[in-house]
C-alpha cells in the first residue's frame, strides 16, 4: 500500500482502540477521522463499533476487533495492520472477504439494517407463536416457537448459534433457526440472500429485534422481508480463534 493510501480510521472507546491507533502509527499509517471517506481501512473495536461500521457500508475495508469467530483479538489486529499497511500482504495473518448488510422491511415496522442478526420473538418468554418462513427459491416452512432468528455469517456465531442455528462462512448465505421451538425435533436452515417471515397467530405480541435492539411490534399475517441489500469489505483472521461465549448481539 502506497504511503498516500495508508489512511486508517479507528473507532471504539475502549483501551484497545487507543492501542491500535498507536499500532497504526508504528506501521506507517496515517490516522483519519472515523467518518472520513479517505480512510482505506476502518478498524472497528467492539460489537457496537462493528455494527455501526457495517450498517454505514463504508468504501474501505473493515478490520473487526472483538470476541468473534470472524474478528481479530488485539494482538491479531496489530499483526493484521502491519500486513495490511505494508508493501506486501504475503504471509500476513489476514484474509479478505465481503459481509452482507441486511435490510429489514414490512409487517408494519420501520425499515432497518442489520450487521449481525434479526429476530422476531414473543415479548414474553415461553409464549409460543407460529411463524411461516419463506425462502427465496420457493420453499416454505412453518414452525411453532418463541421466535425465529436470521443471522449473517458475521453474526452466526452469536445468539443464532446459541439457539441452534448453523455457523456460516463468509459468502455462505444466512443462518436461520427457530427460538425455543415447541417441538423437540426441529430444523435450522442456511438460506440464500433473502428470507420472509410471517407471524401466523395473533395471540401473542411479537417484537422485531435488530442487532439486539427492539425496533417495534410485528403485525400478524404480514410478511417481513430480511435480505442482503449491500456488502462490506472485511479483513478476517486466517486460522482458528477460540472464543469465550456465543451469546452476543440479541438480548431477547
């Protein structure tokens, strides 16, 4: 990377962000403002910063730093910056992928965008409702459960995986699973870039939760569309990372 291209924004408020700003300077990079269009790399420290970066869909490459399968720890981020800001990335512990930004629309709620996951879930726990899940290739499923969660590859190791959804690699689609299903034998799915979910019972209020934040109440019998509407360039670690827990973004 040429010196004129070594502009790096670091976002996040914890101690790691300050340390990574020092690492940028040590590697020959130039710090840029978080909102700067000139930044070729955006180092996002923590889930909140990563979410905001993905939803904003920056033109540069996001370097995620968090306790996630597809993110760097602090030391890994320092090594990645050295490689990304160097003359050559050969041998650097970093790969390059794209991650989807999910658009959410329909069912009487305000539209939104998600980096990690989207859930439709009963406002009260252990209150079963019924959901229709429609996939883009014409297949439909019906489940009785507390809710349904749809996760991106980036978010598939968090709340979705904790309730039984599969892990998904970058470019592998969306991870979908029921939340606390009524049946002891149920399915989880890997979908393409679009899923529609419809609440089929009126007995229980159903909340829409986007990246852990409740955004409203879903109208029954009206589909809500969840689909990839944009893609963001990401640097990801090569090799395996151990993580402490899998409950991240959804607080339902």
